[in-house]
C-alpha cells in the first residue's frame, strides 16, 4: 500500500502472478496436499479465498494457515498458533515464505498467498486470480455438488461487474479511508456511493449480481459489504449511510451471510481489531469500537421471493471445520 | 479539557460562576443591551444557550457573538466576522475577554461565555447556570408567549434527569471518544448506551422528558442527540447504533428539530468541521466526512399522537434572525 503525494490512496497492485494450473508439466501443477493457503480472517481479500475454498469443498486439497488480526511492519504473523508458528510451514510470519523465494522482496507482504509446502516458497499472492483458479483449475478436486462460480457463458459479465466493484467498492473503501486530503476523500467517497446506489438498483430486482445463482462476483462484493457497517462506515469515513439503510443491499448481504460458506467464514472481532489497531496513523488511540450491534445480519431477508437458485444445480457446502467456524454476531456490548 | 493518566477523559468543570441576576444592586444585574453572549454553532454546550435565548425571545436583550468552527490552542475565534473581529466586543478571540478579566487565566477558554460589553470582561462561562438564569432572572425581558422551561414545580425532576443526561450523554460522548485506553472507552460506551436505552424507554410513552411540555431538560438532551449521528457516532466511536435506529429517540429528535428554536439553531457543517479539524489527535488527517445523509431529520415524526403541548400556555418563537438561521440538511454528497 502507498499514499501518493497528492493525498490520494493508491494500492500497489504488482503481485506475484504465478499460477497453479491443471497441467502436470507446469511449474506449479495442481496437486492436492501440496499447497497451503495463507489467509487472515480480518482481510477482505483473503476472505474471498476462504469462501470459495469452502463453497467448492477444497478444504482437503488445499490446507489453510490462519494469521492473526494484528501485526507490525513485518506484516501478517501466525500468532494464533501454538508458539506463534504455523504448524505446517514452520514459520512465524508469511514474510518468511516471501523472503525464501525472493530474498530482497521489495513489495507488499500480503494475504492471501499460496505457499508450496515442500519448498516453503510463496507461489502467488495474486488474489484476483487465486479464486478463479480454484474454480477452473482445481475442478478435479471439487466436492460433489460444488457450484459453478465462474461459468463460461457468464465470464464476460462477471469480469465487467467485478472490475467496477473492485475499483469503486473493494478498493474504493480504502481510497476513501486513506485519503489524507479532503478533495481525494470527496472524490473516492462519491465514486463509492454512486456504485453502491447502482448496486442497490441492480439488486432490487434480481437476487444475485450475475445470472440467477451465486457467482464469483457475489463473493467479491460480499467480503466488502460484510465489513462495511462494522468497520468501513466509521473507520474509513464511508458514512453517507450504513448498508443496513439500503434495503436491497441489506437484504442481499443478509441472504449471502446466512448462506453456508459465507457468514461462517467471517470473524468480526478479528476484522475490527485488525483495522483499528494496525491503522494507527488514522486511529492513533488504537481503541476498538464496541459497536455496531450486528445481530440484524441474522434476521429474515425475504430475498427468496426474487427466485434464483443459490447453488444452481449444486448443493450448499456442509458445516465449516471447527477452526474456521466464525460468524458470531455481537450485540455491540462490552 | 484534560485526559487523566489512566486514559479516561475528565472534563475540567471549574468554571467562572458569577451570575447575572434580577437585582439592581448585584455585581452583574440584568440589564438589556449590556451583555453579549459568545457562542459557536459547532458547540453543543453553547447551542443550549442559543436555543433558550430564541425560545424565550431574548435576542434583543442579549446580543450574540458567533465564533467560527475551528481554532488553534488559543481557542474560539471570531473569524466569521469581517476582519476577524467581533463587531461589538472588538476582539479577535474570546480569550481576549477572559484575559481582560483574569490576566493569568489558567483554565479552559470555553463557549458559551457572557461578556460585559462596557468593560469587555467575561462575566461567566458556567454553561449549566446560564440557561437557567435566562429562564428565571431575565423574565422581565422574555417575549410574549415565552414558554416556561424551568417551572418551579418540575425543577427537582428536571435537575435529576439533566444530571444523568449530563454525565452519561452530554459528557458521555466525550468520555467515550477521548478515551485513549480500551477499558476506559468500554466503560464510557456502556454508560452512554445504557442511558440511551433508558431514555428510549422513557420517551416511548411520553413526548417530552419532564411533564408534557418542552423544558430545560429537553434542550440539554437535544444538543447532544442532534450531533450524534452526524459526529459522535463516527468520530467518538459511539457506534452501537445511530439515533435513527432507536425509534422513540429518533421520533423525539425529529420532533424537537422541527420545532422553531431548535433545528434552526443547528449548523451541521460547522459542527462537523469543528470536531474533525480541531481534534487532530484523534483525526490526524483532519478530513471531514461527507456523510451522513441528514435529510431524515425533516421527515414526519408522528409524536403529536403522544399529546403534550410543546410550549405549554405559550407560543412558538418567530423565525430566526437571518444570521442565526441554520438547519440545512445535507444529503451526504460532496
């Protein structure tokens, strides 16, 4: 991440773009048990991968390393694990796997990242490609009943919607919150809420973003929407209104939250702790707000009336593994 | 203001407690035209005095000096006036009137403050007493139809309710927002929302806080409530919910906001600018949020159904003087 000299936030998007593909002769071939996904429950970009992994039933094929919510300038650390060490990779911080591959790695140490377990090196941190490859390259290891999140005939539309959502919403909340100049903030805020208004209209008449089933586009919007009222509304000054004040988006968010594979991957405590503690430059006291009351996420959403088949011809995933089971809804009290 | 060593906010309440009284032999006798009220539209404590002055029709008896929303460590300044000088007092900052009276004045330079125009010295900044004296000492100069805001038979109840509101709500939002330690924040937040829950219940069945007419207690609650969603919810981390999410308090707030003498004294732009710019230690970028959409304050509240007589046997005040006319409701767009 970086802030440009004119006070606008600009994300460093220079990722490691290696891919794990369904080709035994590739540098990184699909191979169950070989790779470990490093994620953090706090992070919306990592949350995409934990959702898709669960929806597709890739838990046994790709194991999961969970970093804790806070960290210093050395980036995400495995301080939730006994001894502060990931039990499979044997490292304290995800940067260790980056530096093992590139000793002078000059860019952001980010999650999600996929690590090659035998060599201990990072293969990729290209978050936008990781979930697409889960859908398209790992098909041989999908569970029975896995949904098609990136079906051929909808890819153009998914890509187009996802691009707008990336710029205006996923990254838009960061552009809004990390602006250090009023004009840059005003511009990012306007772009963000214009896009939310556009989404509100689109989702008034249809249950999901593209087609009549859950797709990659919904996963991408969800991870920002679910953190919006809990974090971005306050911390990033995205405060024209809460998502709970936009009827279609609020119904859509609750619908997805209550769908197996979505809400059960979300940990609000860790998300709040991450943003409010790590972003000391915009929250110098590092005090974490107790609110909001999040229980409304469990309330009836009525979106079934719009039709749609959440998993298409597939089925919902089973319950989450114990360690990944989240979704607690605070009432906003200490 | 001060922050104690354990990270809790403690307000300096050591005010200048002189009073202006209805006694020609007093040090400071009631005398129309002699005193100037120094206020700032941003400040909730000063807003009490501008509301009561308008409700009672004291505009001609007590003139008004309006400080701008932002200031440095020298406190409130008259930078909205031509040349940055109050045209009556001839000073740039309210501190000039404090220092004229006490050259080594060691305490907070606050508004509201009342200045004796002939001598140019501050008489009092005891905000809690100022509005009560407007009601009880300046009666000879009230307008025809002025309401009784502090009637004899309700004083005990008004005092009791106001004391709880002061500690838990008026000052409670500051205690919440200025906590630099999680435990102090948690405690203040809980006290605040417990009191808001108590008020929500009290105001579900009755239109006003005490009796069936507007009293001093309502004025005191209003100035914090009206700034809550616009400022405190985000800036002070008072984010269990917005006031607009508490049906009785939201109806009560809209009812008062739409009552002549209340909403027309409120300037949201100045309030937001004040908090977000002056409190640099908790908002280092000094970026001012564009939200929230405040237009709901003008929506029908339905509180008439609870009965009550807003002004008792009196009447509403006429329209505000031009310079004091505020109440613009932003839609949260740039």
